[in-house]
C-alpha cells in the first residue's frame, strides 16, 4: 500500500479508532463498577432461595474444603454451602446448578439435608423458558418442583407418564416441556452424585 493510500486510510478512520478505544475503556470501567454489585445481588439471591428450601437455616457458609466435580469432561468447582441454624448446627447443604434448557441456561439453587440423603428441592435463580410450558419449573411448590422435595439424593429418572404425587427417584415431565424437564433432571444427576461422594470422602457429612 502506498504512502498516500495509508495517509488517506488514517485520515478517514481515525475517528472510528479513537471512538473504539473510548467505548472500550467505558465498557471496562462499567464492568469493573458493576461486577461487585452483581455478585452481591447473586449472593443475596442465593441466600434467599436456599433459606426457602432449608427450614431453620439462618446463614450459609462455604464448605470447609473445595468440592470439584467433572462436567462434560472438565473439572468444575461447585459453589456449595452449609446451612447452619442459630446454634451453628448443620441443617443441610445448598449449591448452585446450571442446566441447558430449551431457550437458554437455567440457574438453580438445589438443597439437600445434612446427611445429603434427601433433596429439599430446588429454587430458580434464572430461567427464560417458554411461557406456559417450560417456565412451569419456576412455580414454587408447583407440580414439577414438588416432586423433588423429599426425593432421594441420588440418580433421578425422567418419565413422561407416572404419579407425580409419589415422591421417589422418578420425576414426571411437564407436558409440552420435555426438553426443559429433562434439562433439570440431567443437571441434578450431573451434580448430586459426585458432590455427595466428595463430601463423604472429605468427611464433611454428619
């Protein structure tokens, strides 16, 4: 490229380049300013959701040791916390769980009892599933959520037809939202068993 063409290029594009630098700096500053607040909001949401699942829990502390599992062939550190009552006794465990739903990622708070033998259920942190179908997973104590309350903390199986009132390892799918229903069950299966194993190996269960 000749000198004259280079000069013309810079004359025509300098404003664009300067604007890109300025906007990049503004985005970085905005991200730095908002990230702590976003994390604080997420922590607050976690506490609220976990408290609604674990009766008697007044605060949540990170597990004494790191809990790492394998997801899709890669190591993943789970944000798992111990729910404590006013006397400091463990009343259960709560952890963050993500699922790939029909429309977008689904973020859940899942809870289990102190021995990690029984699920206390799950609560929604984020969900953009189809209104009237997949978003039925967000209904607190509704048809779908209720099936996890008291279910064994082990491998769960999704079925299309069954008795939704019977609390066991079979979870009846939401009609018209099988993908969303399966996403939640598959996600819990990917987390529950390895987390339970890790907690046992590290001597963290009562």
